[in-house]
C-alpha cells in the first residue's frame, strides 16, 4: 500500500516532473523507476515460472511495455519524470484492490462497495486516464524530434488502449452488471 503513495510523493518533492518530463530528475524518482522495473521483471518471471503465462498474457504484455519504457530512465536518465507520472496509476490501485477483495467476498451489496465504486471511478480518471492522456499529448508534440520519444510514444499508445479496455470493463461490471454474464471468464477479475 505504501508503494502506491511513492509516485505522488516523488512528484511533490520534484514538481518540475510535471512539466519537464524528459529532463526532470530526482533520486526518489529514479529509485522508484528502478524499483518498479525490478518488480515488473520479478512478476514476469514469476508468471512464466508458475505456468500462468497463458492466463495472464495481458499482464505479461503490460510488464514488457513498462520495462521498455523504464529503461530510458534507468540507463540514460531521461524521461524519469515520465516514468514517475506513469506510476501515478498505483494510487488508483488502492481502490481497485478494495473492489477486488470485496468482490471475492461477495460484498457487492455493502454500502462501502457502492461508495468505493464511485471513488474508484474518480481515482481511475485522476490517476490513470488523465496522466496517460497528458503523457500521450506530450510525446505527440515532440515525436518527430526524438527517436526515443517515438519509441516511448508507441509504448504509451499501446498502454492507452489497455487502460481504456480496463476502464470499459470496470464501467460494464460496476455500472451495467446485467450485461456482464461471461462464464468463460468467471475466474478473471479483469473482466469483472
């Protein structure tokens, strides 16, 4: 849970990361990007070794894209600010995790679940959709001038698609539940 608070803390410590996406650098931001890349490597290896690659292919694709994006910050100290901004999504994971735990326990009728689904919607917008749109806009402006920017834009566009798919699944599940009746995916919480 504390890892979810590190990206906003890093931005608060070095606010120029919001505007100097390519050149802003701080030790906390750099270490956060390094730690996150290590997590993605560890989780990828765990998924493959445990034989869950087929069921978790979406996570594997996401992890590979994230690792590719973090490499520029780790090895070239460029776009650390962009890496930290992409990690703002971790804040919304707090509410997504609460949602998932309540769904596992069949607690969708509780008031807490109903409140969380609206808070979740706001947090998804503030910490997933808005930063992703901002970063995409940034890289679209400078894509012709930077080869690394083009590479990162490609990753961002693929992540944009994934985030929008996840957002539509969340909306369908929480706000149009009568339409979600897919028995073949009953064990996947991404579809719920």
